[in-house]
C-alpha cells in the first residue's frame, strides 16, 4: 500500500471511530462500489462523507466530488471531512459542504 493510501485509510478510520464514539454506531468505511463512488464513510442514512488527508486544500475539486457522490448515493446531505494539519483529533478537522447542503440541513433540523 502506498504512503498516500495509508494516510487516507488512517484518516477514514479516525473519522469512523470519532462518529461511533459520538453516537453513530453504524458508521463504517465504505467498501469500494465500482464506478459509482458514494463516499468514504457509510452507516448514516442519507449522508455522504468524503474524507481527505492532503497537504493542500482543493475545496472546489473536493466539493465537486462530494456532489457527484451525493448524487450517486441519492443522499440529501454530505460533507468533506478534511484533516487539519497538526491536529490528530478528528473533532478539530474541517467539515466542508456547499452552502445549499448546509441550508437544507438547517431546514431539516427546524422540522
């Protein structure tokens, strides 16, 4: 396994462990599902989570990827969780999503 792949896998595991410890017991790394990528973490219905562990941020590229994955998964919500340099604790990482997704989530919370 390449160093890049190991970094990504470790970040995905850290996100899954954090979600499980915070009330999402069914969170797990998603098995590869062929040509239709549906994100890195599954187990929360209607939600796509894409995990990134890169030195440089690529917000536009990551959000484009997230929106494709949400479409593939037919998910209403999604976020990119990007590892924050110098912070091993996933609670301190970035959660990035398009504003329209954030507003939809707020509307759902208000119901």
